[in-house]
């Protein structure tokens, strides 16, 4: 019987991805001692960030699976230990770099596209649109995150099927991951359906803490699910993330479009760009193939035209999402329709919007490289 190669075991461990940090555990210095014995048994020490790590069973299973596939391995034992404070400090330095707390998406080298999803009024399906767009982009291979900025009316954890709290590593929080998307919400910190009764300064502080203390890593796209209207959070987003683009969600109803226009024209005061308009609940497809326009027609196109005129820039209508029972059921079950029923008409419409957003280049065009002539 040939003993397994230590190099092969190390290579196998390098394929194990931490489920919260989304990086190899070897790169994160989470692998301690590795004992490869002549009889083919292997013992691996894995260093957890905190003792109550909710992903320890997943990590154990992933290590056992990866090492167990190495030639010559007859058994795998995983010894879970906890990082010392010094090791956690080194990990945080590796992840976030030196310096004080800051918003990484404002750094000169950040390539993350930030979309603030806004609406003039509630009940237009803004959160459902946000969740499905994020999941579709993650399905396409992008690294995506969501900040549920609707502190009073948080709904993203339920729509994503998330029940766990973030993992706390000293002052740094690791957001839960669902459907390949990293998510943070005030709903993860309250008991059951307890209301959050906060005023403006507390709302601003909560959003700031989400953006500074939560480690999202290098994202391609970050969505912020804003509360309806043009209140404190919308103003805070413009201050904390001035480069964020606004994605306006409305329904076909002219009254809803009128109200949504206010949410879009806030860009004239903040200097932000509007990425486009999404018309939700556009129509209901009937069994005979006809469409019933339950909430009227044309609101999204009208809104896009008005915003284009107001801002003197082209604001596109990115898509029209039909009413769909499966879309609602998916939200109730925490299973976004773009993943469970990608062939559905509403899922295809949402995928079309995601394709428009995902097609925008993630590059250094227009950014300073910090080069100086000599």
C-alpha cells in the first residue's frame, strides 16, 4: 500500500473554499498541522475564525471530501480548532489591508459596480427584483452582494431563504451566503418579526456599519435594496456611496410612475447616474396567450422618457417583468424564480435585465492609475 503524497494532500486542501470568505482555506491560513501517516490516514487541523462558526460542518465535510480523493488516502480526520487573536488579526489584515475602517467600494482601485435599487412607493416588488437580479448575475459567474438598506421594511433574508446571522470576527462581520450571493440585513440581528424603531441618525449609522464592518471581498456587483421614497437612506447612500447608480423600479400604473419619478430625479441633487428603469407587474399572461394589463400600461416607458428629459441623458427601460404566481411563490419559499424556474416568462425578463447590467464593463476606464512621470 502506497502512502499518500503530502504535496498531493496540500494541493487538495487548496481546493477547499471557505463558504463565508469564498477563498481557499490555505490562502486564509486556516490550515494548521497536516499529519499524513504511512497507513494512508490523514489528520488535518482546521483553524476556525470563531468557536461558534456556523459553517464548521460544511468545512469539515469539504475537507474530508477533497483529501479523501487523493490517491492512497484511506481515511480523513478533521480536528477543528480556533484561531488565536494574533491569527485573527493577521487574517483581518490579509482581507482588509492596513488602515482605519473605510468603505472599500469608494477606494480608487475598486471595480465594483454599485446599484441602488429605488422606488417611489412601496409594494412595487423592488426587493423581489433586487434578489432575482443578484441571483441571476451570480448564476452567470459574477461575485455579487446585497445590502438590505430597507431597515424598517427588511425582506431580503426571507426572499433569499437566509435564517443564519453573520459570523462575527472581532469587529468584522462575515455575511451569510445564499445562492452564491453575500447578504447583510438588519433582519439578521432582530428577533423574529421585531420592528426596528429608529430615526435618521441611527439609519445612517447602520448603513455605514454595513459598508465598513461587513467583509464582502472583491465583488463584481453590489446591490442596495433601498426603502421607498427619497428619505434618510437615499440621502445616506448618496453620501456614503457617491458612485452608486440608481435603478428605479415602478409598475405600469401612471400614478406609480409619477411617484417613482421623484425617486429618480433625486439624482439631479446628488449627482448620481441612473442605470435605468425596470417595470414590474407589467401584465398577466392568460392561458389563451393574451395579456391582461392589470395595472395599466406604459408607466415604465413614460418614466424612462421623463427621467431622460430631466437629466438630459438617456435613461433606458431595461425590462418589463410580468405578473407570475411562481415569482411570488419563490419569494415566499426563499427560492428566487431565476434559479428554480429559469424558463418562466418572468424569469426570462429578469435575466434580460441582469444581462444588461452585467454587460457593463468592470475595468479601469476613467480611473486614475496613480502613475507619475519621472
